[in-house]
C-alpha cells in the first residue's frame, strides 16, 4: 500500500510539473507584442530610460520620450532616430499634472493612443539622514511617486475603455528595504511599490497588466546626476563605485532586456540582479538580521561631521577615488547613456 501511495504521489508531481510547463509555454506564446505599439517612457532622455527606449525600438515600438532638459532630450531623440527608431521627444515635468496632461495630449496627436506607459523618471538624494531637509523628501516624493501617479491616472481611463494596456513602474530594491544614506529615495520608492502592487490587483479585470520593477544597482551612469549631501565627495565615491562593480551591479542593456521581457509577459514583479533577490528573501524571513547588517553598513559610510549641508551634484563631487579604475564601467555608461553633455 505504501509503495502504491508513493507511486501515486510521484505520478501526481510529474503531472503537476507537466501542466505547469505547458501553462508557462502557453503564456510565453501569448506574450504581448510591442510591434507597432505606442510606448511612452518618462525620464527617457538618459540612463535606464534611454536603454529601455533603444530596446523597445528594437521590438518595433513607436516611441515617445520625455524629460525636463530639452538639450539632453534632443540628443536622445537624435540618437534613437539615427538607429531607425520612430520617436518623438517632448519636454515635460512629471511632477506637474498640467504638464503631464499636455504631454499625453501631444503624444496622442502625433502617435495615437498610448499602449504602454513606462514610469521611469526618478531622482536620487544621497547622504546621512541628519543632512536631509524636508525639501529633499518632498522632491523625492514629487518625482518618484507623484511623477508615477499622474501619468498613470491620466492614461487609465483609455486603457480601461480598450481593455488593454501595460504600465511598467520602475521602482527599486530601496522600495522593499530601507537603505541607509538613501532615506528620501527609499521612502518614495516604498510608496511607489505599494501603489504599483495594489493597482495591478485592481485593474487585472480590465485587461491591464501592471509590472513592478525592483532593480538593484545598474550601470547607467546616473551617479553623475544624483544629489549628494554631507561629505559629498566621499558619498559620491562609495555610491559611484558600488554602482559600477560587476556582480554587484548589472549593465543597463541587461536590465533593459529583462524589463522589456517582463512587460511582454505581464509579470507582476521583477527583481534583479541576483544579490537583490537574495536580500529581498532574507529581509522577508529575518528582518532583524537585515537591520543589523544595514546598521553595520551605515557605520562604514561617511559621517555627517565636517561635511557641507548644501546640495552637490555627482558631477561636482569627484575625487581621486572617483572617477578611477574602480568606477570605469559606470563612467563608460555615463557617456553611452547621455549622462554627459
């Protein structure tokens, strides 16, 4: 009897595995094609946004990119057009609902209804909590949360009417784990993750897929345009070097491929690279251990003493440590992804 029961259990497991494999293949075969789709990417003029635009163009999408700096936006548009992409570039401020409305109207007039929204625009403030002002938290929330919310709410009615659409929200591992020296950023990304996950559940019946992307460090060259407080040169050094190390960080091209694939499949959540997945699991299982590790990390980061309380961009915070051979991959990415004029 025991042997029969054991054999039945094995057969059940094999059948379940076979059904799961069949279902997975079916889902992949029905993935959402980007060919001829209109895709709006906020913050698409540089960094990850530009990498996503290039990848989407390779998939046959028609692109609309926006950003606040007209010069970098035009450079991005010209680069994409030169590679054969159908692209328009529209200056816009996603923290302003009026500007967002004008952006979406302009895209509709020139490319038609928007099929895919990629909420990628973001800002990063780096430094000890004691050096951060309320304005830093307000700025982070304005771009990283409200700047995601305004375009989403503007596009939901037409997506619901068509019963089709994709919304891809670029959040962060900082939205699942409070990172020392990144408190305004983490706080805003926690809000973004919560909204994105809840929205997916509410619009699933309308044929809309919301994808929450929680990446770790990516080699996009973004530290040059981040904001640093306290001992800004030391803060820039650790942040830019960490952002460039292989194994700890992932290339922008690889990140973009994973995000676009998740968009096609309609995944609920995407976490990468591998260290991010490990951290997320450990934090869920043993939050006390994670808190102790982060406290130890904080003790190794620059203190607030002797530092300026002013704001400095990464490009103004260079030192003998960065740029150097340690930040070489990140410096290359800065040139490749339009972070440098």
